[in-house]
C-alpha cells in the first residue's frame, strides 16, 4: 500500500533534487523511499556497509602497531599553535 507524504523543503533543494533525478532517471519518491529504507530497514549494525569510495580508500595507510596517534596529534597541535 502506498501513502502520500507531504514535505516542506526550500525551493532550491527541490529544484536541485528534480534536476538530479532527471539526470539519473528516477523519481523523487523513489529517492525519498530509498533514503527512509536505508535509515530504518538496515538498522542492524552488522549489515552496515561503507560507500565504495571509503572501501577503496580503507587500508591505504599502514601504521606501526605501536603508533601513538594521540601523542602524534598532540605534537601536531603544539607545533601549530606555537
């Protein structure tokens, strides 16, 4: 069963969204439904998946097991605000 939903959005947001859906060949309703489904249906944390970009970038930087990121960040801040 489908139900109508009324949303209040800025004119600019609506214009950009309409342009976007026309470019990708879908509807605003489909985009909003997909958004709500992703928020609520996939609520299980074990089913969480990162975007393809995040997956591609993960693992690029390899740090030593003993790397102390807090100390490194503190040193960075000390130098930045000297």
